C-alpha cells in the first residue's frame, strides 16, 4: 500500500463560479473565448494530463499546503465527472437544483495521493471523452437551459461549460502546464483515439 496518503489542505474560500461572468487573472481563462470547441478542449486536455502524470515528481507536493500533480489530476478527473452529471441534469430536467460538492473532502476521502497515476490518467481521458461527447452538437436552446446550485446561484448549460473549462485550464496552470494551443486538433484526435482503444479493451 502506498505511503503517500492525502492530507487536508487549507480550504478554498473562492467561489470560482465568477468565471462564468468574467476572466480569471491567474490562469488567463475568459468565458466564451476559446480557440477550440469545448469538446475539443476537453479531449486535448487529456494529453496534457498524461504528460503531467508521467513526471518524476508526480506524487510530490511543492509545499505541504499545495497538492501534488497527481492530486490535481485526480481532482480534475472528478471535477469533469461532476460537471458531466450537472450538465446532464440541466439537459434532462427543467430548472433542477444540484447539491454542493466539497472537493477538499473528496480528496481526503478518496486518498488522491495514494492512487495509481496511470489509472488516474486513463480515467481522466475517459471522463473527458464522455463529457466531450455530451457537449458535441448542443444547440442554442440546450445551452440556454437553466438550473441552480444548492446555495441558489443560477447557471445555464453554457455557464457550466465555461465553469468546467476554467477548472481544467486552471488546474493545468497549477501544475505548470499551459493551455493547449498549437497542435490542439491533433491532440484532441489522439486523446479521443486513446479513449476509444481503452473502451474497446475493456469490452474484450
């Protein structure tokens, strides 16, 4: 069993939902402004996280209060899955409410630091591809559908997509990776092919 167990970090008191309305000065994200479609961005990000997972220091925290690259990767994988659920909920129901999610507590309960890096990378690629498939082809009416968080804050599907893309970009920024630009189409295609191969292998 791994000796790298996840210890709590200071709680994040920022309500990052502000990125649905304005830019993030820290990572450079701006809502609605992107070089790729949302689906392409998610698929391309799987390549960036794979490169991160392969780092020699993947389990090492830069300081006791900052997650390691592995912990950030596992967190972002779960965030992608969470937003898949929330976006699906808004698409399926009229003005639904979704619950709060404590990412810090999930990190400790799931012991991100002890997880297998290769498995995290594969699971991220699968979550990204499944969520990208959900987002492919959404029309304006679907993007405008609404729901709310437990605290009453309202979101559209488009807003949740921006929120998700910021999470992915910001956490890549946290581990020193820039948002993909050149070669993004190729990276997206590669990530989609890898996810398809993993699905095919699982069904054999």
